C-alpha cells in the first residue's frame, strides 16, 4: 500500500512498556511504531549494505570505503553517524599517531543478519516472478486478408 508522501513525515516514536504503539497516518490507517523504526533505518540508501559489510567484524573507515566503492566518503560518514545514533554500531577511536577510528556492530546491529537473510530470500522470489512475467508468450495471430 502506497501512501501520499505528505503523510509520511518523520514522527517521533515513543515505546510503551506494554508493547508497540500505533502511529496514526490518517483516519483509516495506522502503522506499528516498531515497523516504522525499522523502516526508518532500512529505507535510507546504503544503510543495509553498510550493516551487512560490518557483519564480518569491526572495520576502519578506510576499509569500509574500500569495500563500498560506490558510496562517497561524505555519504559514508553521514550514514555511519546516523547508524551510530540509532544504536546499531559503535565508533571507537584508537589513540596514537595515526589516530584510527573503527566501527563495529552492536547486538542490535547484528540482529540485521536475520532481516538480511529474509530480504535475500524474498528478493530471489521477486526475481523469479519477474522472469516468469518477462518471458514473452508467442501468440498465433490469424492474418485476415481483405
């Protein structure tokens, strides 16, 4: 279901001890706060890929940049800062010349592995369905002379 963009503005999320809160989108629809929180991270370009690369263990900025050459350094820095603010990764500074900064997933960030596997399986199903619909079916036309 697609909703108009004006109704998808950022909404502050509050989690109650009793469970998820429903966020009103309009008079007829509501989204679960947990779903909105997850999509807030995954909907941003490169976030899923950055998290997947960090699954292998802590990496320095230069190592991340080398493994993700399609992402510019400014974009990578912004995404890392954002993921750290969401509590998905930690940024540790190793003192000494040269100063090194390493990024590592938190327990919450490592939870993305299950999500990534589910997305991969769903992506395979989508590609298979796309191939089936893209296969041209030959129709036998009857020519009429006239």
